[in-house]
C-alpha cells in the first residue's frame, strides 16, 4: 500500500456523509427540542421514559420536570455559555438537569461521583462552574467552600408530575445551533489531572444516527440498562441519548455495579439491551458459574466498550448465554462508539469495523498509513468529535488535526476491515527489538483455568534488558512458584519466546480507573 501523510489521508478518502454533516449549520437547534419537542410529545408523550425505584416518568412528565429545573437554574442567574455542574447519581434528576442546562444555552458539566474531593474541586475550578446541582449524601465531597452556588436535588421544592406543561414552557429554549457548546465531559484523569472535553449540540444526534440507529437499531419498544454511569461518555449515550431519541425506556439505578446487583436488575426489570464493560461481563460469568443465578434470556443485545473485550470473555459469554457481545471502541473525544462489531458479523478479539458516518485511519509516527495487519496509531473523524479540550489549546492542537482525532490507541486492521486493539500507545513496548502487545499476552494468560485477570507491562531483567512482566489475579489454586511455572509453560506453548512473561506476580486485584480500565501505569510505577 502506498504510504501517505495524514493530511493526504484526510483529503483523499471519499467525503459523503461526513462532508455534509461537518459543514457549519447556523439554523436554530437545541437538544431539548431534539428529544422533547411538542411534535415528538404528540407521538411519544405517554410512553415511559424513565423507570426508577418503582416509579415511572412519561416523556410528557419528563418535559415538565425539565422545565422546573430550567426555572431553578435561571433563578441562580445562569446565562448562555455559563457552566452548570452536575454531581448526581444515575437518577431522573440527572437527565432533567442535563436537558434543562442545555435548553438554556448553558454548558452542562457532569462530574464523576466516584472522584475524590480534590479532583471535584479541580473540575469546578477548571470549568469555571457557576452552579452545581448535587445530592445530600454527596455534599461532603464539596467541602465547606464550594467555588459556586449549590443546589441539592432533595431540598428543592420539586412538585414532580403535579405542574402543568404550560408552566414548564415559561422557560424559553435558547436560540442555539448545532455548533453551540452544550456539555463538558471530564476524562477520568487516570494519568494526570482530569481533562475537559467540550462537545456541541450536534454531537449527540450524530451518535444516535451513526451507532444507535445503524448498529443497535434501538426502537420504541426497547428497555435499556447500562452499568456505566451517565457522567461517562459511554453511559451518557447508553442511558440518555439513545433511549430518549427513539422514545424507549431507560432503567436507572444508583447501586454499585457488582455482578449480584446487575444480575438482579436483569432478572427483575427485564431490559432488552444491556451495556457493560469487560470487567462487568467477567464478573457476571463468574457469578453464573458459581451460582447459576444469571438469566439473560430476555436481553436481545449485549454491548461492551471501555476497553478491549478479551476473546475468552466473548467466547465464554456466547457459550453460557447464547448471546454475542457487540464489542466496540469509542472515546470521550468522539462521544461514543465509532468502530463496532455487528449482529451476525462479530469476531472474538476484534473491535469490529468502522461505524457508518465515521472514517478511521492507522498511521505510523511519521503520519504515513500502514498496511493490512500492521500496527498503527488510530485516528478517527466524524461530526461527533470534540470541539477541543477546555483551557488546553496545546493539547487540542496535538490531538486534533484537520478534523481528525488521535485516539492514543494502537490498532491493526485486517483485509476485511476488522480492527484489533493492540494497546494504548504508551502501553506497547519492545523486547529484543520486537513489539509486544500487552493485550495479546493477557488474552493468552486469562485462558489458563486458574487465571481470572492479567495485566502485562515492560520490565527489566537482572541484566537490565527489557522483558515481559505479568501481574495475575488467581481464580483458584495456591499462589506458589509451581503455579507460576504452570502459567509460564502455558504461555510458552501459545506465544513466541520474546512475548512469554519471564516475571509473574500474583496480586489480589487490578488497579482500575473509575471506568473499569486497568491502570498499567500504576503497575509500572510499583515495579520500579
């Protein structure tokens, strides 16, 4: 394949759907009207939008409740462009306050409730939030000197379902466009301070059309449950964007996403679509093997993202439940999934093919396109791309080039267009001058019957040469040298010698971000 620089790749690929969508649209557009316009309410107003703690909220009631919260926000002097932070669990108030904020032209800033107080303080200061809406039990995370006004959901005089639609409409929808900033999502900060990723009103409708409609084919009859929370880009699409766009029902829950709790929700509340991450699928498999109390018979689609789904989990899930997990890759910068497997076309160990409406390219460090089955940095383009990093122009310039976004992931692509995740650009390493993919080695290790989880990093041997070190969580068996030798031989029978871990360490659990991703950088730090 002829090598081409990045700018050539950008301009040489046919521009059909993207070109039309990327052009500036100055016509009035607001996300509240997209979801809950009068015309839509005539069609879906009596449908159940949200089920939460035994209560049902219809789409018409949801529109009224959004109007209530818009009034509360206006009462605090919020103007267009001001930032409104949300420190809320996955509750109706999250959806209502999100839509109320963007309806007024404000920029909504959802905050991860799992973050420590220091990170929350940083986000409030960095975003310049003028108002934060939270819940009583989360107030302690704000400390005694929040840098902005505070509303608690429990103390507002919220007459849910008792006020009339015309009262809610007193707060006029702002004259925004598709290009107007709408919300600011902060990354988990797994390798440094959280970074604010700014998205426009156009981003959500684009992910709905490209992924939810074309890949998942959500309908008004679907019942959606996501173990990932709405303050994550993945969870925001799963629980807000996708169900509300088609008039479906979202099942909200504030419980911790343990296997037992998720299994209970699946059995008692009967979702038709389940969104999870690999760690949740693994825990559900282990619960099922131990108790047999996991029932996915009424679920029509299982979706995974957040990190690459190991082939073994894919295969075990299909064997146990008869479902194919649709694995895909998305990012906070692109808002949701842009490469995905499809029903009837899914491959174990692959992230799938490019979602309609997006373009993806694999480039070497010189900006040249790599050939089939070669490793390259993944770049992606689509109209859901971030407008940039908040207060970080240099990082924006490094990450976004002519509309293309560098994901930081290393991938290969086969002749059929299927992408396989090799690792993050800072995770891959060389041994004896040859590249080692942590994910490839980890996939082999977890195939061992005693291994539950594995993480691989680069280390140094006694000679100072690069080698492979594996951190392993054991499912069963004694943690002794004999088991290490078994695992070493097992890997040696399936991998070339330079990829076989020469060092194996047993640990109780993997260090993870709040999104469930393994923090290899922490393992690297501990090994030094």
